[in-house]
């Protein structure tokens, strides 16, 4: 647990072990296809797969959030949303069987979703928000 939210930062990088593993498996399948003299259609399928994995590795978008003494900052890629903590009415956390939705409800009635890649685990998020003085409602 963190003692202060002044330096609370969570950052997710685009290059995950799963993406790099997928790229490695695709290259391995390409080598097997080349060694066995596979038909052209197999090379086309592998090319599509490898181009998708390569895109994820090269593009590598970053996402995350930061809580300072006065702001909640959420970013994905180059886009950042800055929200004053005083403007937040409640953060609603809805847990489903396979995912969790996190929505920041502002006092003016607007809402902002915090995407999975932009936030830490739910328990760590709840602790950080509560330490910053933000009301959290979990369902």
C-alpha cells in the first residue's frame, strides 16, 4: 500500500510478454512453413498474423494514470484527460464476471471511463483514490 497519493503513478506499456510471445510463435510458424514447403495461402495467413503482432510491438501505446494532490490524470497514447479531484463526485466501480468498469462521475453530470490499460488492479485503485479523498462506490 502507498502512504501518499502525491506520487501515485500507474503506467502500462504496449509491449507485453503476450505480444512478444505471439510474435515469436508467428516467426516460429513461418520457419516451419518455409522448411516444409507450405502453400502460398499459409504464407499469407502468417503475414497477416505477423503484421498484426509487429504493429503491436512497434506502435507500443502507453496508457496510465496519476493522482497528484489536486488532479487525476488519465492517458492513453498521446491523449490525456486531467480532472480536478474537487470536481469528482464519485468513482463507480462495477465488477462483472470477466471484467471491471470504472467510471468517474463529475459534479457537473459528465462521466469519464477509465479503461483497463489506464488503471492498476481494483484494490490498488480503490486505496489510491480513497487516500486522495475521492469517494468510491463499488458494486
